[in-house]
C-alpha cells in the first residue's frame, strides 16, 4: 500500500518548500494524490517519483513549463530530452572547471613568486566575471529608484516563479532567433510576437515606465556597438526588429 505524506512531511522529504509545492499544484505540474476528510492535501510514493523527475529536469535547466510538457511525453522522448540537457550541463561544468583551474594556477604562482600568466586572468574574466559585467552595463541605465522598483517586482514572485519566467524568455529568444527569416505576417511570427508581449505584460504590466527604460537601455547598447547576444545583451537588434515588424503586421491585418 502506498504511503501518504502530509504536505509539510513531503516538503521536508523532497527538500522543496511548501510554497513551491503549492505553486506546482497551481500550475498542474505536481498535484497531490488526494485530500483527507478534513481537506488537507496528501502525497503518495507515486508523487514522490514524479517529484524526483521534476527536480532532476529542473537541475538540468528546463523551465517549469518545459518540465510539464516533458513529463507528458512518451518515455523515449523524455529520455532524449534529458540526454540533450545533460550535454548542456556537461559544457557548463567544463566552463567552471576551466575557471577553477585558472584560479588555482594563478594562486600557486602568486604564492611561489612565479611569473603570472596573463592568459589565465583572461580565462577567469571570461568564465567568472560575466555577472559583474552585466551589473556594470545596466547600472548606467537605471536609477536607484528604478532598481528598487525591480526589487518590488521580484518580491511578488517566489524563486521558482522567477526562474521559470527567466527561462521562458531564454526559450522564446531562441525560438525567435530560429525564425528570423519568417514572414512577419505569418502564423509563426504572430505567435512569437504575442508570446513576447505576454511575457512583458506578465513581468512589467503594471510598470510601463520600466518597460520604456528597458527598451531604451537596449537601444543605447546597440547604438554603442554592443549588438552580440551574450551575458549583458540577451538578444540583438535583429530580434527586436523582428518582433516590431510582426506587431506592425498584426495591426495592419
């Protein structure tokens, strides 16, 4: 007979917060097996197995929406997806290993008074300093008041929701990038533009001032020549132009 777990016990067992479990239930990712006579949620061993899959796929980099779709697929498709994600994780591990080795080598040379290898400093900067580069790039575009507004927006979302939102943007940008040759009036372009506006409204619908400042910040960086997709610029001007023309095509239609 399958065991039953109250939500607090299930949270403690799986190392997932009760708040996250409520959210997973809300979006249909992991619903409790049932409720007791006094309406308390309870989970079973089958839920434990599904939770293990959710945690594994989340670790491999899938968004919650992608995890939900993946778990609804046949087993063979799920395994293929996991292998592809594992390859991406392997690449990230290699990047961090390079950075760790460069730091150890540099520290060892400094301790022994040896000659420092400047190439290793470049490796460290490339592999570790990306987040700092992002901070410095965007600090010039937003005031202290703007940053507080960003913080207030962030407080409304638990970490799981915020991470899922960011991954939605990453996936959408990649889809747009793969369809740049599509007719702006085509069904695929219109669908991408609607999703783009939907994500903007989801995150900044009540903050039109920030939406304008974000757009202005990208325009400023592009004019300065920072057009490559990377840690400080998650998409280039050609992607925004595609969305703009798709939206104009929708208005004409």
